[in-house]
C-alpha cells in the first residue's frame, strides 16, 4: 500500500538528518491554523468516524448472511441482509463524499490563509532579504511547502483517524467473536505488512538510482551534442572516449530499468501473496478451533474474521507510515514558520511622521554604511540637497553611488549618521509616505508583462489618459508609443514588444513622472546606449531636473553639466564637491575622470 505522498513511506537520509524537533509551541502554532475552522473540523471528524464504522458493517453482516441466510437456508433473511448491506455501503460512501468535501474544504482554506499571510509577509521583507535569498527558494516555500501542508491536512490527518477507527472497530468485532483468531489476526497483519514495506523501499531506491542515471545520460548528451560541446569533442578527438562514457551509462540504465521493473513485480507479488496468506491461516486456525475445541464458533464467524482481516492491511500499512508523514509535515511547517519569523529589517517607529507637504530636500550627515557588517561601503558621507536643486554623483564603478541613493527610500538603514528627508530623519517617517515621495529611475528598469498603459498605471492607478500622455510626452516616449499599431495598449514584457534599453528607461521615467514625486532620483544606465537614445533620454530628464529636487547618478558629461553640485565619490567617500567648471580645474579625481571618460565622450558628441 503506497503512502499518501508520492508512494514513499519511509524517510531519506536527508529527511532524517533535517527532521525538526517537535515542541509544544510548534504544535500549538500548527493547530492555531485550524482554530477558525473548528465547526467544520467537528463535522469532518464526525463524517470520518461515521463513514469508517458504516463501512465496516457489511463485513460484519457477512457472518449472518452465511450462518442465517445460506446455512440456515432462509431466503427472506438472506434478501434482508443483502439489502441492508447494500444500503449501508451506499450510506457509507455518501458520507465518504461529504468527508472528502470537508477535508479538502478545510485544507484549502488553511492553505489559502497561509498563502495570503506568507505573501503579505514577503511583501514587507526588506530589499536585503530578496538579494540574499534565492528566488527559487522563496517560490518553493510559497508553493511546495504550503501544498505539502494542504496534503497533510486533507490526507494524513483524515486517514490516520479513519484508519484508527476502522482498526479499532475491526479488532473489537473480532475479539467479540473469538479471541484466539483475533489475536492471530493482530499478529498476522503487521508481520505481513513489513516485507511489503521493505520491497517498497528497495523499489524506491532503484527508482532513485535510475533517475540519477537518466540525469547522467542527459548530461552527457547535453555536453557532447551542443554546438560548443561537439566542437570540443572534435578538436580533442574525444569521440571514442565520449562514446564509451555514453555506452557505459546506457548499460547501467538498462540494468537498472530491468531491476526496477522486477522489483515492481516482486512488490506486487508480495502484496498479493501475503494478503492472501492471512485469510488461509484464519480459515485453518478457525477450522481447527471450530472442529476440535469450540463448536459455538460458526462458519459465518470465520467468514467475518477473514473479511475483517483483509480490511486491516490498508489501515495498518498507513499507520506504520504515520511517523514518516508526521516528520515530513512538521518539516514543512517548520520551514514555513522560519519565514514567518523573519522580522522585516526595515521597521517603522511607533508613531511615524507623515508631513502634509513635501519639498524633497535631502541631508546626509556623517553617514557610514555597509551591506554586510564585515565590509564598510560608505564612509562619513555628508551633503545637502536643497529644494529644487540637483546633485550629481559621479565616480568610478563600484564606488558606492547607487548605495547612497538606496539609503534615501530606506531600502537599507545607515550604520551611523543620519539621512533625512524634508528635514526629518528617514527612520522617523512613515515608510509608505516616504517612498511615495521619491521617484527612482534605476539602471535596471523593470516593466512587467502587460500593456504599456498597465505599466504606466502602476505608478498611479487613477491617472487619466491625458495625464499619461502628458507624462510620456515629457519623457520623450509618446511619439514612439503612438507609432505602435496598438498605441498605449501594446503589450510589453516577456511575451510582448521587445523594447530597447533606452525605450524602457523612458517609459520608466514617464511612470515615475505620473507618480509626481517631490524627489526624483535618476540612476543613469551604465550600459552604452546609442547616441540617439541618449539624446532622447537627455532631453527628457533636463526639464525634469530643472523643475524639481533631484539626484543624478551620472556617467555622462552632458548630464553632469546641468547639476547644481557635483559630488565625486571614490571608495565610498566624497572626495571632491563643486561645480563642473571648478572641479575640472581642481586637478583631482574629477579631472582624471573627465580626462579619461567624459572628454572622450565630449569629442564623440562633438563629432556626431
Ligand atoms: P556603478 O557605477 O557600477 O553602478 P556604484 O558606484 O553605483 O557602481 P554601488 O552599486 O553603490 O556602486 O556598489 C558599491 C559597492 O557595494 C560595490 O562594491 C558592490 O559590490 C557592493 N554592493 C552593491 N550592492 C550590494 C548588495 N546588495 N549586497 C552586498 N554588496 C553590495
């Protein structure tokens, strides 16, 4: 009898090693998810119990069918008992349907609650959580672990209960008839279940080996038949070696396949042999008792015993794997709770401030910061950005420019010093309010799958078409959108129109404009855009810089020229600050940068 989950009713070494410690608080927490559904749970338990008992009844009636109906040769009794058995079976099956409905209703509702809770929790997690955790792991936890929980509730809990009831009812009925036969049955069932379990284990390990072998073969094929792989084989004349490697793996594969198929046959053979062995033994022992010792034991009693015995294999097998199911389910819960227990790193103060109006001013005072405690990135950064002004950050790649702007919307918190917005420490501000005041156009613009309009509306769902068009005109992208056959309804993203880096960035500028933030942060793309794209972006951002408080991370000279102040960042420190004209003459890092990078671009721009 296969276990409820994937036919594997034993633990792998890995599962054994990672088995969670089951503690009272853990159990309490697991059961807290059942709490809102207690009435439904009671109904489910009642239907499980009732259906299990009713299901047993026809087996008990077989005794009377044999003794009173057949041996007693009474047609009315025979018909009556057969009809009763029939209706009992129908009733038990109907209740089984209700039981199934209740189980899956409860399980689905609990997973619904858990998924919502998990998603809401994940949305609160800080940027660091997503940069440090693998996206695949997060999604696995969201999908597989929670589905595991659903299975436990709908299958395991229900089957434990129903199996226990069936087993206890069967044993009581057996002991009422004859305690020797009942004890014999009690010994036979688990004894015969064990070899079947062992065969199942062997079969599973073969399946796993075969899977590994299949992976190896796929690996060889991928390596040797890919364009670059086959070239490597040819150039190193490795054909014979590769052929031998493949042949060997192929041979292992067929051996394993034959073993696996035979193990399957053995498995089924054992199942059927052992399950038919039991009844034979009961017939034999029953016969001996009836003929030699106890004439009150009837043929019907022995038939009932046999019928009950065969009903016990399934429940015993399931109950033998409960330990496994239990550990697996607790592991699922523990993994889910691990996520729930992670506090979002960025927390609001008790009474966060939410100023009525915002002017977008920014102040950094002696800010130290690093992503990890062992590596400081920013050192003693101080600067002010007054209302309506523009500060440009320039410096070598990796010097910490993006890191500085990450601190303003509190994607991370400073180690030391203060970052303030509108004159207030960002840690004291309402987080949603703070972020709603900042428009960040990052290097990697992200547009999700959907229409251009959907992407724009993400900034402000109630924006009108006119507002959207106005924002797109300002961002220099309206003409491009209007030229598409479906205009603003053009699909973008994975399955839609493939946009260039420049087009994406301009759409994202329009999106930020719709948000109408009081502070605009523009992280210029480092990747080389063609001159036309650059010009279009340039034209888009110049007026924006002029009209609102803004920070520019600049890689190009033309952008820097418009800034009110330039901060030169090197190794996480502000090494120079001033206007372009002053800095060029200063003969420091900026002059060097200018010589190396900007001047070249200036020449190119001059030429084009
Ligand atoms: P670029 O001009 O190439 O965009 P930048 O000046 O903006 O560079 P930052 O992105 O601020 O540089 O990076 C500064 C340093 O911080 C780099 O050494 C980088 O490796 C490190 N860093 C950036 N992001 C993270 C992160 N999420 N976790 C750990 N370290 C990071």
